[in-house]
């Protein structure tokens, strides 16, 4: 198994997409990365890794179908589809621990998020696992049908709310970040959800990448209300698989790379 591990000293957006973090792990071939914002084209060309560990022997690191990544600036968390989570040091990339075991409720995890206090793991088997960011200890497993989980594919937290994209349900579940309690399930057809594959929140906006719809849905982070559905071909959406926001720019990753990000036609910046 090949691992490319990059440490960045600034905002990053490549591969698995981690923005405003310190670390990024990418697996497999590169994909196209696009960005929108007041300075999108410049930012997409200016990110360089401070360190790269390529082809590292990762035996013992617990990587088993890595499917998601998150960082809170102190730790890097990797969700492994093989039912575990790997915790790394964000400053060095060193292994901290591998978290596994039936009590954690990991069930084919596809997404992971951290707000610095909690780590949230979206299990494709229709549950969410909450961990302590400081210790990695289990806080709870959320699995009730009333949460509307339906093949969760991605998860995001802005410290106030947790957002879960349900790929098979064409819906988004909103939770309280402090308690894990259900706030609402958003499932109206007017939201344009179509196999949502990724989700991000900057505390003001929530962005949902719709893999089958070649579109992005923008929600209000405070209310969950629809702001807009962005589906114009000028944005270059091609089965968007990942999305991230740093509050100024929104970044997306597409399924296939046919041109470099700098050569891709760019629409006018999105209004944030």
C-alpha cells in the first residue's frame, strides 16, 4: 500500500481535501481540484508541502481503506473503511494511536470531522461515532433511526453543529456539536441533494457536494435553510467527491483530472 503524507504550513486543498489545516493524506491518483473565491486561482497555485513522506511503511498504522481525513491543528484523524481510526500528530505526522474495537461502533466509516473537542465519524452502516479529540476515548455511538442516517458518506463540524451527508437518502442530518442531539433532518427535493458525497461548514455556510447531480448545495449554518443550488456547467463540477471551505474560498475535488486547476475555466467568485 502506498501512502503519500504531506505536512503543510498553510491552507491546503488537494486530494482528500483538508482546508485551513496542517496535514493532508492523499491516496491513489490525483484528481482535479477547483476553487472559487476572491483569490481562488492564486491560492490554488501557491500551496506547497513543508514535508512529504512518500512510500512510507505504514504497517502498524492501521490504514485499511482510508476513506476520510480531518485535522484540528493538533491531531490528524484518518477514518479507515476497515473499521478503525488512525490518529497522527499534526506537527510531525507521527503515529499517536490506532482506535478500533466493536464498542466504537465503526461500521464502514466514510467520513470524519473534528472541531478540536470532539471527533465525529460517519459510519456508512447508518450511525455516527463521537470520540474525545484530546484522548480518542469513546463518547457515544448515535444510531437511532430518527436521525435519518441513510448511508452517511461525509460529516462536518463547525463547533456548533455537526452535519451528516446521507448519500442514499439524499438528505442532510444536523446535530448539536455539544450533545450530539438531533436538530433536524433536511430532505426536501428543493435542496437539490443528489447522492451527496461530501459536506463542509465554515460556521456561516454549509456546502454539500452532490456527486450524481454535478452540483453544490449551499445552506445556512445557523438555520439549515436553503441558500442556493449551484449547478452551472461553468463551475466544472464532474461528480464532485469532496468539498471544503475556509470561510473565504470553497474548494471542490472532482472525480477525474483532465486539466490542471489553473487551466480550468473559473466562474465569478461565490458570494460568502
